[in-house]
């Protein structure tokens, strides 16, 4: 089994375990709380493409518009010593059940792959799933898996993105 498939299976198993564990505890978010909450998050990710991988780090911010729906923006720098590579995303996030201690969601939207030095600016789309696992009322960790497709070549997944974030709700 390839390393990429093994990583995806491990991630899916951990996300499912976190979602199951979260359903058995007292939720930090209760119905009736303000739905319009903000979130800020730092994350690390591994990007897999064409049997190579690169690390990245970034910042996400989101605004909950309804109990199960949020809009999110993200900026990530791919860790490459030779050149600066950036990913910019705008995402819609939908929670599959009311958020409690663990919120399982799907996410998707447009993005941009950008490098000034390489003269590259490619439009992308992404789709993924993940979970926000509460570490108290305001802090959480967020494992996530996304597929990214370049708009000019949507026949296959161009980049698989496995990330882990640490966030704050306010």
C-alpha cells in the first residue's frame, strides 16, 4: 500500500474516532448560542502531488452564518527553500450535524495557486471533509483532507492536502 493511501486511511480513521468520541460528551456549543461566531486557526499540512510531498503552513479565518453553514478564507505558504509558493482559498463549509464537541463537515470552493518568482497563477477548486474536535469551549483541533484540482485540468486530483489545525472560536 502506498504511503499516500496509508496516510489517507489513518486520517479517516482518526476523524471518525474523534467524531464518535465527541458525540458522547457535553457539547461546548449549545443551541441558542450566537450562531454568528468567528474562528481563527493556524494549520500545518502535507501536500501530495505526483508521488512527491511538500509541507505547508497557514492561517484560516471563518464566519458562521448559520448553525451548520460557514464561509472561510485561508492563506498557506508551501515550504520550499527555492521559491515562494502560496495557496489562497475561499470555502463554503457545511456541518453534517449540529456542532457539539465535534463538528464533522464538508468544505469546498475556489482557490488560487500562486508564485511570483515562477510566474504561476493557477485557479483551483477544492473539496474535502474534516472534523473540529473541541478542546474546551473556545479551542479546537481540526484534522482535514482536501482534494485540489487545477481548473485547466480537472480530469484527476492534482494535489491531495492533509492538514491539522489549532483554532480559537470567538
